[in-house]
């Protein structure tokens, strides 16, 4: 445009009020996506799944675990363990959970935080194709995903240390803890001091 003696017209600068309104609208949009507020008392198996990724230290590197908990039974229904936290770890955990639990409740919910791995187009399509309603935590409020946050606290407090293990050994330790102990033997006060597997089969009858 300079060549022809023309000067580009600058766009109108947004006012502070407009910027603030846009921020409020964006926040409200995200808050509306949390569809499970006050739903943690659900007693129907496979009605509400909560998922998250947590980081663990192992020998010379970090390991990531994506887990899915069924809120009604406290069962860890799906898991994936990797040396990365790309969206494929979320997909692998979900596919395991869905494959293990073909009989879902009516209009089941899948809840997670707002991380890119959980909110990507591919992840959303995977979850919605399976018949789930997608729900997302509000920014900066970990209590919105309290069931899975509680799982991480328990695992990191009770599981044997994997800090000096290599990946394969650490992965096996996590799998054994989840499948044999957490799901199969650990008593949970929130489900009447039963283990998740026993409680699930009792409700599923």
C-alpha cells in the first residue's frame, strides 16, 4: 500500500470495558461446561467417569499416568501409562475403560480438567461417539474433579516408591497397585468399607 501512497487504517482499539466483558464471557462459557457440579453422590455405576493425568518421577525421567475413575464405585476403570502426556494417553485410557464397561448408564458423563489433551477435537469426538456427555472443570478449581484428585493422593501416599525404577518396572508396579490392590483389595470408606470391585459387582447384579 505504501507504494501507492496509501496508509492502512488501524483497527479500533478495544476499551478496557470491552476486554473485561470478553474475559467474563469466556469464563462463563467454560463454567457452563462443568455439568457435574453436585453430582458426586451418584450411585449408578458407569454414570459418571472422572479423568486426569498425573506425573510421577522415575529413574532419570518423568512418567505420566492417565486414569479414569467411576465415581459411583470408586473403581479405576481405565488407565494408560507413558513417557509423554500427549492426547493419545487420554485416548488409550478411555478405550480401555469403554472396552471393559460395555453396559453404560443412560446419558453417562465424562469429566476432566480443561487441558488440551482432554478438550481437543479428536478427544471430544472419541468421547461423544461413545455416547458420553463431555464435562470440563472450571479453571483453577481442582475440587471440580475431586474424585480423581483423591485417587492421585492415595496412590502417591500408599503405592511402593517407583522413584528409582526404570519405565517397565515402574509401569508394572503401578498396574499391580491399581488392579490388585486399589480396585481389588483396598477398603474405601465412601462405599461402606468395601473394595471397588466388590461394590461394583454388588450394584451391577
